[in-house]
């Protein structure tokens, strides 16, 4: 299933949040169903890649995640090709505010990378539409 940002612009500034499914990921940028649709729609060119921790999810909120700490970030530039590309992930570390506490009676949930936020910084233009598309993000086989 493809993600299409659907706004009246080229998608710069849009953010996609996905569960982190491994340490090596691939992205298929653009609408990859056919060469024609790939060319007609905008594709991400430059992304800010941000690793986010698990945060806290109080039991009353079920699976809603809150206060996702930023564990690492960097920028990547994608090639304008209708094919899979490796999505380099940033190094990560747990911020001091989220580190396990050494104070008696205070417990903090250990943080580990759980999500990936991709913010579009620049886009390759589409020949027909400005809608920015990402076909798929997957763990590298």
C-alpha cells in the first residue's frame, strides 16, 4: 500500500511515522506501480530520518504512545529511481532524561528504538501531480 500525502503542495515538511522493523531498512520512494505513475507523482529526495523511543503508554490509553524521545537523527538523500534503496538509520543513544533512574523508588521504562519518523526536506517533482508518494518501507531481506 502506498502513502500519498494528498495536499496541494509537493509534500515538503510532511512526516511519516512507521514502526521500526529492524536495523536495516529499505524504501521504495514514489508511486512504483508503473514507470508512468512514478514519473507523474512527486518523490522524496532528501529526508530527515529520526529514531524515536517507545515513550510511555499508560494502561488507560492502550496502545497510544506519548512522549516519544528522539534517540538519533540524520539526513539522507535518495536517488530518483523506481527501485528499492537502503534507508540508512542514524546512530542512537538514550537521552539522560529517559535513562533508567538510580533514585530509590523511581522507575523509568528502558528506552529502545521503536519508531522511525521520516520528514520530507526536499522532493523530486512529478511531471503531472505534486502529490508526494512513498510506495513502501520494509526491513531489508
